């Protein structure tokens, strides 16, 4: 990490892990696209109960999950055409949250509206903009590879009892892999951190490794023996606080006859604040291999999950300790040279909050 990054010399940049520390005016992932159907579902997003559903034509929608009549959860109701129907007394609402029918009377109550949120389907996920609906100035990050038939995705989901920023920093903090994941990732050459740099608003890193066995997590997906030395270039990008990618570019210098020598597995880490101290964590490991067998996909899912269980366990303990400690955030926090990417996360977070007139 270069010395021009605040934090490199012990300067504190807060991450607000016990606070309301999530920017509103950006795209966050609400769900995997397969989760959202014409059967409404409820999910806490940015401390807001949200009902997610699809119209009968497949269009996704997101509304505050509280009917304005007697506050029944619309997620217990049903979809009729392009309306959602409240389960309690049958009031209907369109995707803008406007009441289009109150069955018990002829007049539609003019005040009966619900906050609605912009929704976009991009790649394998449904994205929502929970903040100022007039401030939408971009699309969700480009994730077309997630639905490209030349790639095979393996994905999973956790609800983690920790603030979202701890997970966001964790997935960009690479030196923990050699320690916390020594029995799962087994990528024990990763004890030096890459330099990070900015490409516009995107945090990036790139790091090249000498010949070494590849983490067993990804060997099955690439059809490589677990003890075969390969070259690897790690490339990472965080285009938004909501999502980051970690590409494992693998080169086999001695492929078996007729076998490929180069592969990519693209890790994708998505975090969305749920309730205070709780986070949705969606992950994906996508191989640039058109068809992985179900057996290989399941093996990969199990081994990645075993590794991410280790992060979940540690971060939940960390959060619980800090929450219960009367010192709260008022305690020494040391920054090491390896924390460059995490410091950039904090810088971006503080800048975004400032732009919304908030501060940590
Ligand atoms: S609570 Fe929804 S219609 Fe009465
Ligand atoms: Fe980890």
C-alpha cells in the first residue's frame, strides 16, 4: 500500500460498523433472480421491509412491505396481472405503489400509496435503488458473464450477523486467506498483499504468483490435479460497494495432451445491508467452462461454502464482541500495509455518505 493512502500511517478512517453506515443512493442486490417470482417474498433491505415479486409478464417489482390500510404485509398477498393484492382486505397496488382498487368501496383512497423502489434485473441478480428515486444516475455494474452460456456459475447465499462493511472489507482483504482458510483454500502463498489502484471509481488490484498448486476449491472446476503446480494471476475489481470480483487467472504450463492450459474462475462477492448488524451475502464462483457437471458444481459449492463458513463464524464473533463491548468503536484499530483495499473501501464509503449529507 502506498503512503499516500490515508490509513497507511495509522490514521483512522471509520467504517461505521455499529452505525447506519449504508449509502442509499446506489444499486444494491435484493435477490438472486430465481428467488423472485409471482409469489411475493419479503426481504429486509437497508432496514426496510421490502416485498419483491414479478408481474405475470415477468417484470420484477419492489414495494415497501406494508399496506397503508392496516399495515398488513403485502408479501403475504398475491399477484394478479400487474398488481399486488393485499391479503387482509383485498386492496390492490400497481408497481408505483398507487392503490388501484379498494374492494369495499367505490372510491380509491387518494392517500393510499406505498413507497416503491426502482428495480433492475442484471446478470443473475435483481437490483434495487432504495434511496432518492430522482437521483438514479447509473445502471447496476456489468455482470453479463453471469448468464453467459460459456460460463458455469456456482453460487450461494448467507445471512450473516455482521455489518455489511465487515464482509466488504473481508473479501478484499486477501492476506487472511493463508491464515483463516489454511485448511480450506490452502492457498498458503498468499501472504503478500497486492498493490491497489483506482480505475475511475473502481478499486483494482493485480498480483502474479509463481508456480504453486492451485487452491483445491477450484481444481475440480478446471479439471486440474490438486498437487499440480500452475501459474496464477489474481485480478480484483470493486466497481461499487455492493459488488466485487476476484478473478483467478490460471495457466497450466504442462497441460495433458488435448487439454486447455488457461482457465478463469471469477469470484463475485455481493453484500447488501439487511437490518442493523445483519447482511445478505450472495456469492458466485463462475468458471469460463461452458458445462460443468452437476457433480463438479456440487463439489465446488460444498468446498467454497466450507471456506466461507470460516469467514461467517469469525465476522459474527467480531460483530458480537464489538456490539457488547461498552467501548464500542472507541478502541485502538491498527492499519497494516496489507489493508490497502480495505482503506479504499472506507474512503469510498465516507465519500458516498458525505454526498448524501451524512457522516460517520
Ligand atoms: S390491511 Fe391491506 S387492505 Fe386492509
Ligand atoms: Fe475469507
